[in-house]
């Protein structure tokens, strides 16, 4: 199964913002400390999604809403800096090795992932599922790592960089549970503004997740992100040198029933996160 939220080459700026969340160019337009030229260059890089082999200047202009001449200068500069590669035959661009270097540095310097991986693998093998860790990126969650059961016949493969929504996923709801109240309310307001039509249903699910977390230490998504997927999530609160992370365990609904999540996997996932917190605090 493919969880990618990639947009096709005809995606508009509005569609891109709906996927990524808030538009930082618009949000920070009056901030004198905000370097707009740098932000525009980074927005060009963000245009590339997992399914995008190549993008042309016109594709990027449509996705960012930037004038094509501006995009041309940005892609030229990013190519010279090694963050894009220009395919002369196609006249289009793909991400360069400079981007890989940045992402690799992020993951390798997150000590908590080194602690988490063997524990995640143990739970994945026990539950015959996938156990993943992610963090917030605008109005979505981005996967940092995942451990898959070695003997699962069906698995939800989520590669690092995969994006999922906050409001309907166990990982996203766990993030909301772990945020301070003022930050949670602000994020929920942003989600509401971006998707007002579905907000009543989203709000109901989030409020139930908050109650579950208060009572049991975990929250659920039972067919609410995808009708054939059940999942459970637990936040790992920030400690020295770490950000707010969330861990989840997910599988097709015919593999992972709700009672299994509530009675067995949920308490095990809570224990996993508490163990990681304890070991990370000693590092």
C-alpha cells in the first residue's frame, strides 16, 4: 500500500498549501527579520514530492505561485549550489545530493532514533505491524523512521519523508495530545481554517483522542484516516535536545482490531515511549 501524499505535476499553489499547511511567505510577509528570497528558494525545494522524478520551471511556478522568471533564477542558483540537478535533455530539475546530505544529517544526529529503533523493531515483530516515529511539519506529520514486522504478510510501508494529516491519524492526534494547550488550540484553529467542511468530524475525533490520552496514555484512529487502517499513537514529550515526537503502530484493520489496540498494543506502545524517554534523558 502506498501512503504518499505526493501531488502530480499539475498541482496548483492552493493544492500545495492544502497539503503542506500554512503558506510561510504570506504568514511572514510583514516580518522584517524574514528573508523572503531564502524562503522562496526553500519553497522551491519543498515542491518536490516522493513521486516527482522531474519538475520544470512552469510546474514549480504553478505550485508556489511565484513568477516564472523568479523561479528560473531560483532553480539556477539551487542547481549551482548542488541542491537541484538540471536534466538538459528534459529541460527539467530533480533534487540534488545537497538535499540528501541535509536530511541524512538530521536523521543521524537524532540520538533518540538510535535508542528507539531496536525497541520499535521488537514491538513490530510482536504485533506483526509497522511501528513508526514522526514529527510535525506545518499542518501535517512527516515520518522519520519505521520498523516493519519481519514476518508480516501485509504491511503499511511508510518511508522517511512520507506525509500524513494531523486531524485523522493516530500519529497526528498524538502530537495534539502532547502539545501545550495554547499551541494545541492554535494548531486546531489552523486545521479548521484549512478544512472547514470536515472540521466538525475532525473536531469530534480529536476531542475523543484527548480523552483517551488522558485516561489511557494513547489515542486511536479507527478507520478515520483510511477506512482499511487502524492505528494507535503516543507522544514523546520533549526532553533536553529533542523535539516533540510521536510514535504509532498501524496495520490493515483486518490484522489489527480495535480491541487489540486498546487491550494489548496500546499499553505496550506507552511503555516503549516511556523507556525511550528514560534512556534519552541519561544520554
